C-alpha cells in the first residue's frame, strides 16, 4: 500500500451571515459531507474556473465564422463593421416599434 501524502490542515475562522450559514448547512446535508468539505470543494471549483485561460472561453467560437460571408479585413475594421450592424439593428427596431 502506497503511503498517503500527509495533508497539513490549518484552522481558519470565517464569519458568515445567517443566510450563508443556512446555505452551507443545506449543502453539507445534501452532499453528505462536513461543512469544511463543502468549503474546500467550493474553493477547488472557483480555483478551477479561474485557472481556465481567458482565451479558452472563446474556443467554441473558433472556426464558426468560416462558414459565413465574413470580410477578409474583419480583424482590422471590426469597429466599423459593428457600428454598421448596430445602425442596421436600430433601423429594424424603429420599423417594428411603430
């Protein structure tokens, strides 16, 4: 049996509102774990979300514009294209709001 790495734990004091404490208790009960474990899992979850690269949020978009009629200079003139699109959208909304 491999020796388990010794986990050093440090006590910490946290002040919670009654609403936060109720949520912590409810989660601990629903998950069948201690309140401390709920907090540990929450830290791991938040840390994992923040560790993702900013660019990874855009991965689903990569390649989506290739099937559209996309201008070759979109990167350089994106502000102009967005402004034109906003003007078109305003024109449509004015016609529909009458």
